[in-house]
C-alpha cells in the first residue's frame, strides 16, 4: 500500500472516530432534540468513512466513487457540527470532517 493511501485511511479513521465521539456526546446534551440532525449526520459520516477506508485499503475500483460521496457527507456533517461550535465535541468533529472532505476530494 502506498504512503498516500495510508495517509488517507488515517484521515478517514480519524474522522470516523471524531463523528462517533460527537454522536455519543450529543446524546448526553440537555436538549437532545436540538442535536438530532447532528447525531444522524455523525452516524452517516462515521459509517461512510469506515466503508471508504476499507475500499481504499484494498484498492477497490469503486473507491473513487465512494471518496466523492464521503466528501459530500463529511461537508454536510461539518456544516451541521459548525452550528454547535460552542460544544467542543462538535467543534472537533467539524474540523475532522473538513479535513477528511478535503482529503477525499484530493484523492478522488
């Protein structure tokens, strides 16, 4: 596996981890209803990042398509988490998602 793929997989894994952490932290917020869209996008983003990392890791012919979809979902998650930047977990997640979206765009 080349170094670029390893870096991309690391960025995807970091994003998935940040999204999983964010969704769990959102579930502990006082107004959980206000966080519903954030939680949904966190879960979608974490899952697409994990799947994309697996496809990239095995050099699948379908990785390029997934990278484009992953970038789109990461941007949506970053935008939603950005609305809650007063919460550290959302701020961290938004940064990880933006970084991941940029890396996916570059790789696609």
